[in-house]
C-alpha cells in the first residue's frame, strides 16, 4: 500500500521512528476470512453493509490458493440467546447492533457467495473482535504448519485490525489484501489500514496476494497426509 494517506509529514514521522518495514513472507500461508457472514456483508442487518466487492475479491483469492493447498479458515461472531440478550458480553453493551448475531440464525451464516467447502474448511466461532482472542486459531495455524496469515474480511477498522495485531503477536507474518477487506465508512477503514501497514503487516494488492498464495508450497501437515 502506498503512503501519503495522512500527508508527507506523517509518513516521514513514522519512517523516522522505524515503522513500515516490509514483513517477512513465509512459505506456508493460510487465508483467514474474518466475519464475512451475512450479518456483515448484507446491508439489511444492523451490523452489515454491502460488501459484494469484498466477497468477490476474497473468492478470487481463495480459488487461487486451492490448487496449492493453502488452508482457508473462516470465522464468525455468534452468541447464544442468553449472551445476545443479557449483559455478560461487555462488547454488546457498546455495540448493541451485534446482538442479532445469534447462533443458528441467518445473520451468522457465511455469505453463500463465498466458496466455503463444508467438511473441509475450518470455521472458528468467536465472541470478540480478534479471530485469535479466546479461540483455537493460533494452535490450528501452528498445527497446519502455517507461518503467514493472509487476512480478509470485515470490518477493516474492527475485527481485521484486531486480528492483524493478535496474529503478529502470535508469531505469524501478516498480509492484508486491500480489496479483500471492507468497512461501513472509508475514514475508519483508511486509518486502520495505515496503522496495519505501519506496525503490524503489509497491506497489499489483490494481484500480489493471488500470486503469493497460488505459488505457495503445501503446508507440512498437508504434505504429510498426502
């Protein structure tokens, strides 16, 4: 992602402080599709917006990685009826629009336009913003022999940024294809992408991401089973 979003002075300040170096791309990536469920990709839901273009770009990326055996892990936010209606989840007090994300409802179903392979692709259910917090995602990626995560999904300023932060803190290199992430408004999304690029991962083009996953060798765990 090219600089200049906040002006030359901001770019120079971050460069002088030693931020923005490119990440070390590993040889065993996984695609992590964060919360591209109907409750986020369709504007008929309080928590959603029209993410048709993001779904299409993510589909393109997934299909590019399939022949190389790149694992695809989907996530979904889903609450029990008790969690959704009560006060036990503090986040829901701040973001009550998420209360419609109830287990078993259409809102938490992975967008049907995505090439989810039932019985093959993994689905991680989470209660918070990060795909890593309170889940087994880090252990799953390690078990698959992955060293890099390509993060797609929604929303850029919320769950994508939180996932990128926790991914790098868990020891994984992070790549975020710009076309594969979306948000409700441009301002928060742009700020989050600037922050990710400066501190946590590389914000890259869809073409770069497709080239990377399509030429990656299969993870060690996958080769051992074949």
